[in-house]
């Protein structure tokens, strides 16, 4: 009695079998790994011409993720929405469901924002889906917490198909707990101890709306590449209807060997709009300094007009990724960095100034002179000028106005910096390649000091140079050695982090001058990997 998406799945199907089945089924279709989920081994295929490549790619990914490269194909549902039902069963024959969760806001088939109840479903469809999920669990004699996932057509919301059952408690279970006022982890322990479920289906009551946002260690501005580093500060918002589930503390190191999720922020309110407003306000006060995260992306996503209206589908983020990952860098962030840099170059504890010859900053007879650095934050590169002392400095960003500034150091990484009359608490940390400036108002920003030659280079200019790692991770492939001739776009190295591979290609036709790593090396973000020189023209 559980509706399934039309498709073909037989054990051990080879590519020839899948190609033949696809010809009968038609396009578009979905290729999926039989041994797992999470988007691994999954491809949407629009035509027969692209299917062989999709099968080969999906098999490689499935084998790496699950140790099994078996695939199936099924009809691709247009304008798909991912809606799942939370089920629970005990050893006494009781099987219930606790409503649905809408999980359509996804990227690379990984959930980003989840909510309960779904803004799409009407009550009759909700009841039908709940009954189908209960029957699926009952049919296999399931015991414990589980999630039955359905794909629902946005064009035909009364039509839904079974996708899979996750036989565990999922990340997004928190929204169900908030809406139903229960502790599903406690229920798991009670059921495992042989006790009956605390509540029956007729005793369950939902209240209000809950929405969850996942905080990932990834850089949206770099195509969501995994990040990592040492957490120097984390600020979590608190308030009515706000819950945090997180696994980070100041001082810990986020490594690239594990899943990139750092935590979750959950908001509950009487209505969907109330929950959205509370979550958006909470995200304004969330940041993790020292590790690039997707928090700014989440803020932009919740501001999207269709998201706020509940017009969701699993492709929404991919269609709007450019606008969701483009945000201006405030001048104040660069000004704070300039003041902190000026303080860093002033030697000794107060009273620090003994002689102007002790200063690493610029000076001249009669008054301090301007010190200038070129700083890059994301895609913005700007000259930042500062002069003076901690109790009476001036700072200027680009050709902007000169702002008065002071800095009062509170501890090893903490300061209060006043710029243009506004005092802000600031967390500051540096590593070998970058500095972090973090405030509750602006969040955390990674700042890199550039040389003028690199900054002046046109972004489309075909030049050689040092190839660096776009993310912290492990070098898995080194295809070249010093002296090798290469062509533009040729894959030279591969870096892997958090189960994601990133190929490093040659920027130009040229010659490899040096290789700094070997397969198996762990590298931080921006670590030099190899140097490629432009090939000189013959003659």
C-alpha cells in the first residue's frame, strides 16, 4: 500500500541493463546507488547521450562511499519536494507517526533547512502520507525511530512516492520534537528497554511550527568547499523559541576527515512566519570565528521571497546559488582589521612607545605617518591605511573617509575597538596565512594580506604561478613531477576533504617547476602544492 516511483532495480544490473531499461522508461530519470543515500551516487539524467557518463560517475562515487557500486534508475519527478514522515514503533505492536518534515531546501542532495509541518500539504494528504509511512514500518516489523522519505511533485501535491526509509533518528528530528513537545532520544531508550511507546497516535498533538538550519564548515563563496581550522570564538543566539544543538567549543580544531556539520539552530513559534522570523534573527547573532561557515548563506536563503512564501523545491538553491552567495564586505570589517594590524605592529606592553625606531609602523618627525596594507576578504581586495597609537589612531579603507579609532585589548584574542564612534567587541586571531576578525554585528571574516603584484593581476589573465589548496584536506593524487609539460585545464593534483574531491588543474600551458606535496599529505587551506611556469613561445 506504499506508492513507489516507477523504476527498475534488479540485483547486479550492469550498464547495458540500465541503458536498456532507460530506453523503455524515457527521460528525465534519476540514477541512484542501491546501498546508501545522502546524495552519494545520485545523478539526474536528461538524455540518453549523457547516461553512460552518469552511470560511470555514479558507480565510482557509490563504490567509494558504500563499498558497493550497484545502481538503480527511476522516473525523475519534476519540481520535486522532499517530505518525510517520522515513525516510531515498539515491541508491543504499536506503530505511530509524528507528522511530516519538509526537507526540500537541499544542496547536492544534502539537506540545509528543514521544517515541520510542510507548507505544501493539506490535511487529507498529510493523513494519507502518515498512514503509508506507518504501513511501511509495520510491513517490515520495524522497531525504534525511523524516517520514511517521500518525493512529492510540487505540481501535483496529492501525488507522492516512497523514496527510502532511514532506520535511525535523523539530524532534523529536532523540529519534530519542538512541534510535538517530546524527546525522541528518550523514546528510543525506552523502546530499547522493552517499554511501550509513551503515547498513542490519538494522543499526539502538534503545536505551532519549527524550522531548523544546519551550520556547516564550508565556504559558500568558494563553491561550498569544505573548510576547517581552530575555533577561536563562537557566538550563539538565545531567546524565546530558540534551540541550539552543536558540537563545537572554543579552541577545538575542526578537521577535514569528518562530516562538515558543526551544529543546528532550531526556532519554534506559533506560526511559520513567527518561526522564520525567530530563526532569521538568531542567525544574525551566530558566528564561528576561525572556521569559515555557511551562516551568511543561511541568512540570505531565509530572506529569499519564495522560501518565505513556502514555494520550495529541491532545485531552488542550485538555481539561485549565485545570488545566495554574493554579499558585500562591510568597510567596517576592513577598518577593524587595519586597527588590529596597527596595534600588532606596536611593540611591548603599555607604555609601549620608547623610540620611533622601535616601531614597525610608518612614522615621521612630528606625527605618525600612514601604514598601508592590501587586504583581501572574499572577492574584495582593498588598500587599508592606519596610523597612530592604540588610544588615538586613524583608519581609512580605500578612498573612503578617515575614521578615528581606538583599541582596548581585553585578553589574548579579545579587544574592544572603536571606529568612527562605534565600539564593538572583537575577537582576533591569526595563523600563517590569514587573520580572523569577528564581531556579533558582522560575524566572522577571514582576511588575507596580499602583495601588490598579486592584487594587480587581472582575474582572467592566463599566468602561471603557485597552485594552492582551495580547502584543508588530504592530497590523494599527484599526477605530475617537476619538469613535466602540462596543458591548461589538465588535472595535476587532487585534494580530498569530508568525502569531497577537488581537482587542481593547470592554469596555462606550461612546465611544472616544482611539486611541494605527495599523495597522503595533509594540507591546510591555501597551502602551496605546485608551481607551474608559462611555456615560452618557440623561436
